[in-house]
């Protein structure tokens, strides 16, 4: 994956540190009508700091433990002839009975399936650690389950934090012996959760690697997540229809310093919440990147009246779009029977694209959106499908609607949403690379 992103600032020049030749993102200044583009891998915690964990009223706001007794600080490592999941869940339960504690997962290779976090459990994963799915074990296909069990009380004050740099930080690995949904981390009825500094290696599986979903109370309503920060996380191998983070529901969620190779980096939609008329409110997205995928940010309200979404610094490198802003629709299971929206005070700024001719991925159903000047890059009528993607399929020789096809970057922003949003002006959107026939905004309203 390309690790460096070319920067165009209309009036500003970024400076390099004299000591380590790294660019400091925190000291970059913006002048009027300039667009700030963070260079390189935006999930690099050495350059782009995870703190503060709460911004614009969104994110993790709990306090760390202070002066824990030694029996509430535990090391965890693999023991031969034992099941990693069962041993870790047992440790979590024992610490929970004592009021919580800290667990340090030692460097090694582990098989997990549905490690179930409880309140006041802080997990630190040592660098050089590999965590894979235990396909021999029954249960939901989650590596970590945080609050996704019906009938249970809220899970509060939880951390999953990785140590190390871009090369050494922990890896959560998702492969697919079956063409079904797999997740690295599932989030449900939670409050104050921090996920920091990990890499997720996906295998074009179904399902976003980290997903927020409602936890049903009854047929009419459900509980949702609040005050969650996901920061300095990188995904590779994302499927066209999914990607890194999907917020179906949630309130006060901070998504920060995230990079997704393939799929979408931040997918904000009220899909699984629409049957309860539940969606999202105060989703803050800062410094995110899409690499050779579909988009850095997708918005789709379905039938729900969602709250504010703030996007500040989103870029794509060889992807189809940077922002993909969709109109709402009413589905069969929608509780509210009219189109939804996001709040009109939703703001989008610092949007950029490094365009390519042959690395972007697009859902086949969206080929109709490609301008005629760019259709040749998609090799119509044979196309160039991603055969290993979980969504690949054909019917009578015709690609399935959700199949991924490879072609050209198209536009910094695609919008067909009729609800008002505060978009940047065209002269504030930066496009570099293969700029011929590329658009700042493809407006289908």
C-alpha cells in the first residue's frame, strides 16, 4: 500500500522536524480557503496522536484506574492445551467481580472467538501480537464482543489498546473459511469505550471490521452505544460493501486517525437501527483515509432522522470517492415510513483526493454513476471484478449488484442527498494525481 500522500496546500508549506524528518500534524496552520491534508499513514500514532480522546463532545470520557491492588493487574499469555478464549473470559469475569482491572496480553499468537468484555476491564495488547479467529469454537464471529448480548446491563469503561509502532503493533486477523460475517470488534450497549493503535488484516470478508449495532430491548426499541473513541486503527483487505468502521447507531462517537485499504473507512448509516427508528448523533470523524477503496466516509440515513456528523480532514488515495453522501430511503423493516436525513448542521471540511486510473473500487450497481469520460477505465463490458471479494457473484454472466469492480477515481464528493449539509466549496477541495476529467463534486441532487 502506498504510504506517502502528496500534499497540495494552496498557500501553506509543511515543514519537517530537524531531528527526525517527520511532519508534525499538530503544528500545521490553516489560512483562509486552504485545505489541510495530513500526509502518509494517518493511523501512525507516532505522528498523529490518539489524544485527546474526546472532541466536540464525542468520544471516551472515563478515567483510568488509579492505584489498583496487584490482584487486579494481570498478565495473560497462551498456555498449551488450553483454549485462549475460555481462559481470557474467565480472567475477565474474575476481575469484573472485584470491580474491574487491567489485563496485559503478552506478545504471542492467539486464537480468540467472542472474548466478552465486561465493565471496567482495560486490555493492553503487547506489540508483536497476532490474534486470529478460532473457527473451531461456536459462537458469534467476533474476536471481541463489547456489549452485544441482549438482556445484559450496559458495559462501561472498557479499553482495548495496542502497543508498538506501525510495524509492531498488534494485528487482529480476519479470514473467511465461510462466506459469512466476521468482525474484529462488535460494539452494542456500551458507554465509554476506547479502541486504540491496532492493525486489522481482513480477507475481503463480509461485515465491517468494527461495527456499532443496537441491542434489542423489545420489538419497539433498543439500546445503543455512547461515548466511544476509535483511534489510530488501520485496516487492510476491506470488502467493497464494508470496510473499517460502521456506525449503524451511536451517540457521541469519535472516529480519529483511521485508514482503510479497500471498502470504506467510516460508514455512517442507520441500517440496523431503522427498525427501531434509531440512528446516530454527534459522530465526529477526524483525519481519515481511504486507500484503493470506495470512500473515506459514507453517509446514508435510511428512514431515520439522524443528528450531526462532523468530518474534518478526509482523504482518498486511489479510491473512487472521498465522501459518498446518499439520499435516505424507506425499507420494508423501517419503523419510520418516510425518508431520513442527517442534521443540517453537519459539516464537512478539508476534503482531498489523490486520483488514479486503475486502483479504485466501485460497486457494480454504481457504475451508472460513472461519467462517460471515465467509463473506459472500467473495461466495460467485461469489467475488472475483484473475484475474491465476499460480495462477488454473477447471474447469467452478469455481475451481481454488489460486486466490486476496479477502475478510476471519480470525484472528491458524490452527493444525491436532498437533505441540507454544509459542504465545502469546490475551490476548497483538493484533487491531485490523475486529475483529467475528475470532479470536485458530482452532484446528482
